[in-house]
C-alpha cells in the first residue's frame, strides 16, 4: 500500500509530547512514509493563555528542530507547519504567525468553544456535565465553519474532535456538518483524516464516515495525520484511514509546499 504523508505531528515543545523531530523522522523512514509534516501547537499572543503549547520565544527553536530533521533525513520530505488554534478575534495574531517563517501549511483546529474551555481537555471534563451536548456540538461546528471561512488555514484539523470523549447529542448533526463543509469547499480548505481518534474514548477516526461522505460529495479535499505525540505514533493506523477514504470515494489527497496545494494519489 502506498501510504500518504503524515501531516500532523508534535514535538516536546508543547509539554505533552515526547521525542525530537529527528526521532519522528527516523520512524517515518522505517515505515516507508514518503513525506511528513510537523504541526506543533502554535503559540498564542499571550504565553499564559494555557499550558499545552510552545511559547513565543520557542518558535525559532521549533523551526531549528524541524530543519535539523530535514538535514539528517534528506531521503524524506519534511514539511514545516503549525497546528493553530482558531478562536474568533485571533485572526490578526494568526496572520502575524504566518509572516514569521516560510511555513508549508497551517492546520486550523478548534479546541476552544469559549476562551476558557478546551473541549478535548481531560482536566476540563466536568464542564461537559454543565452543558447540553447539542449546544456544545453546535458551538464547536460554528467555530469550525468560521475557521474554514477565515482562509487562514490549508487544512482543518480533526473536524469532529468534539466527539473525543464519546459524548454525543441525540439530535441529527447533519446540518452542522453540511454548513461547515460548504464553507470548506468554498474556501478550498482541506480536512484531515486524523487517526488519533482511534486512541481516544470515541474509538473512531476524526472525522466520522458520515461527515467524510458529505465532504466527498461537496468536493472537499483531504490530508492524513496521526497527531503523533510520540515517535511510535507516526503513521499509526494509516491503513485504516486509507481504507476509509477509499471506501468513501477519495482517490487523491493534498500535499502543501509553501502554502500551495498539490494533489497526489494514495
Ligand atoms: Zn497535543
Ligand atoms: Fe488538536
Ligand atoms: Fe495535534
Ligand atoms: Zn491535534
């Protein structure tokens, strides 16, 4: 099987991942991956925003770590990227970040449905008990739609992260998916098949087959990502993700070079 690029990987700079970029690159070469991309959690304008991302002062060091991996593994294509949190009002900050290095792509992710609640944070799990699940899912997909419309991102990360803990509303969420995917199609923004969901309570790739089928119908393109927070997670469960994408009808995925899209078969 011709494996696609793994475009979602972290580094120890976020404080909750292990292994240097060179270690992730070595694992990718072992697996025969053609290409990888680092997408560390980007800094916020204020370093005290939360405690699970690199600090502003670490951005150059991050780039240097990725450059070192590129030098040590010339046989592997290694992209330089960021996983950027989308919060309404942060657009200027995201443009500032974009100007600081020659990035290959930005993954726009929604983790926050308010300034203080990251819906995927195990430390904030009790927040879920205070809210109606459909209300949370609606707020999440509203932000995801705004993220796509912002045109600040090449890829939208883990497009149904809100299912992480397996808390699902009884209501039909199709209209939420459809609105987001229409925005992604118009903006020319890809979504990723993120295999980390298989390692979480939801036990399912992000996004669900239903969301992915709708994405295919609307012409939304895809990438693949393991969301590796350790070298052994690189390319994890990619055969499952490829099988899902093929079953839905996808024949090609995207790669990005200096924020320009190319399409490749997988
Ligand atoms: Zn992380
Ligand atoms: Fe994320
Ligand atoms: Fe990530
Ligand atoms: Zn992620």
